[in-house]
C-alpha cells in the first residue's frame, strides 16, 4: 500500500454550491489560486451543470478561465451530461466527474431519475470523455444512509460502485452524504466492497454531521483507502440532503493522515492562508 495519501479538495465546488448566496467569481478564483499554492494535487474547481438547477455554479467557464494553473495540479469539474462535458473540455478541465446515488430516493431528488436511468445518462459522458483522453471520476452518494430511503444496503453500494468502475471511472468516491456513518457501518460496507474492488480505486467522502468523520478517515486508511475528499475550512454540505451541514474539513483529514504516519505533501501554512481566503469569500465561517 502507498505511504502517501491524496487529498482531493472539493471546497470550491461541493463547498460553495451548497450555499444559498452567490459567491463572486473573483472570490472563487482567489480561493482556487490559494489552494493551488498549498501542494494539493487535485482540486475540484467547479461544476458544469444547468444554472437553473445550481445557479451558484453558473460562472464555471469564467472561473476556469481566470485561475492560475499550477504545474502538477489537476483541476476537475462535475459534469452531469454531455453538454456539461463539452463545456468542461472547452474550459480545459484536467478531469471530470459524474455523480450517482446508491439509493433511489436520493437519485430522484438529486437527478430526477432512478439509479438505473442515471447510468444510462452517464454512458455517453464516459464514452466522449474517453475519446477526449480525459479521466472520469465517479461519485456515489448515500452509501451509509439516505435522507429519503433510510439505511443503504451495502450490497447496493457494491453493485453501483462496480458499475461505475466497469463503465470506465478510474475511481469511485464513497459519499456519506448526510454524515450518518459510524466506524461499524463503514467497516461493514468496506468488508463487502473490498472483497472484489481494489482499495486504491476507492475514495472516502465524509460529512462531519455527527463529529465522527475523523474516525471514518482513520478506519478507511487502515483498510487501505488512500484518497479522501475534503473541503477547505469545512465548507459545504448538500442542497439535496437535509441535515448534512458540511464536508469534513481539509485540515482535519490532514491531521488524521499525519497521526497514522502517512505523508500528504500539503503545506499547512499555505493551507491556513487558503482557509482565510475561504472565510473572506463566504463571510460565514
């Protein structure tokens, strides 16, 4: 197993899009630029979705055009369909992501379709991304519990994670969307999933609703997971998941990584400066 852990920074997208107010484009660019100076190698910069559904991301093209790109940093974007993919490719995104659910209730609330129907929509996105030579990451939401359907069957998580990988995603990020997880639930989930999936193709995406996200990161590290999504200054949540106040803080994840004896390559002083930019951008932390 690798001794280096990748932190996938999702604050500029997942963190900001959940807010009810609009963060100015210039402040989004300043935040991404600050994060680019920390040593992070993966930054989810924006989302190419319909501005009717997510108005907070309507300036995706302007954001990508305005950032200072650092060598060795991949700037990713969420792309729910081929239209979004085309915009992301035109904007020079280094990779894209699709987002599925492991619970039907959340899929219908978030994507307005069943899980099976969502995978039909993803197929052309993966095909066109493959033709363009752009990696695709898969998000899988509500892996522990759903705000509409209740506890999620781990078998369903394994089923849909496997489908994402089979379709061409290089990695699947497991989202505890409402922060319902505890170490027992995550251990049970990983028991089934890792029986037939390489841990290095799995990422953890934990919300700190119950204050146990650090414990989940520690457990996932013990089980071989080496990539974790995190949000600078704990920005975010999910607009379609009632009761999910925020993503796990990037600094918290780094502390767990260090405590477990792994490397992360992040400059903590530079991260502090990025945290200050995040607070200035949102005026809410």
